[in-house]
C-alpha cells in the first residue's frame, strides 16, 4: 500500500497534479521568498516549484540574473562602496574647456568630481564627461551628481518600487553649475550612468554624443542564494519626472561621435555661452 502511494505521488508530481512534494532546495526556497517579498513585478509562483533556480530566473525580467560567486564579484562595488578611483583622465582642454571620465559611480564619485572641477583654471565654461563603458554603481551618487547641474527642488526622477512611486527632488541649496555639458555615451553605458545622463538630457541640460545606451534603468537587490550563486533581483526602477521612461531601449544620443577628439566637441569659451535651466517644465 505504501509503495502504491509513493508511486501515485511521483506520477502526480510529474503530471503537475495535486500531489506535489514540498520544495526542499534552500536556494529555491529563498528565491521564491524574495519573489513574494521584494520583486518589483507581480509573478505567479504557483507553477515554479518544479523548475530549477536558473529556469525560474530565466522567466523573470532581463535585469534579474544569477552570478556565480567564484567569479569574484566585488560586493563593495555592487553596493556602491568602491572607495575611490571613479574619476580618471581629467584634462584641461584650453579656452575654458575641460573633460573627465567617469568609470563607475562609487561612494566618493561626487567628491571626486568636485575635486576635478576645482583643479581647472577658472572660468570653466564647457565640460565633457565621458560615460562610455560606465556600467553603473551607486544610484544615490548619480542623483547627487545630477543635482550639481540643476536648480534646487528640481524634480529628478520617479522611483518605482514594490510599494508604489516616489518623486525625487534635487536637494541642493547652492546655485547650479553653469558649464555647457557634453556627455559621451555608448552601448555599455548603463544603470546609474543612464540615470545621470537621462536626467540631464530630459532637462536639455546636456548634449549626449555617441551611441545608444544599454537601456537598464532598474535597481537590483543582491541576495546570496547559496555558496554557488548570488541573485541580482529587480526591486525598483527609475522613470523621468513625468512618468515616462528615460529612453525605451536606452538613451538616444543627440548626435553621433565622429572621431575621438574631445577638444573638437566644444567650441572655445569665447564662442560659448554657459547653459543653465530655469527649473521649469521638462520636454
């Protein structure tokens, strides 16, 4: 009789019937719990118990992913705590122009950008920020850097999480910087880099030059499922102040980059009027 019950249970499980054994894989249990409690999107988990962890993740949004821990992922970088080194290649280009490259957004990015700007001989009227191959980092630093070039209380972005939406405002109390901005982007500009560039493009505060960006505007929570895998689970996303996405499939540049001469991107200071924004409506 017991053998018959076991066989019936196995048949019911294979057939997807009502006789289904409980999930025993700890990694799968944690994944299903995270989907219930933290995942941005509503998902029916009732039919996922029979799938493997990779199979479940494959059915979710494209930004949710598994990362093998043996790949030496830096959790400090994931959390935006990379200590320094996000600002490189700081160059004075003459005639009131300067350029710098942002390789990621870490906890000191805003401080490092300010230090770089203070190193230029004033007045600085035009600035190029190279975001090519910048795959992101700290969203907070991206927002605070955008604040530097926008008036206080300007709406920055809408953050949408599982509990709803919140409109985020610039909190700065000092007048915004007035340099003409040029941002270099490419297909590997993603996440926080897209948020920073998208906000400034939305306000017509910066010209985007290069190629369309990745199109990743979501926020991931990092969860350790087991000793083999980390789960990057989408828990939120950023939208423009009017609720529209910052580019449907990534940011579209205002013009392509022709050549690699950063100097030619900006006219000399004598021929350039600094740009600002009155903090009014977006596009």
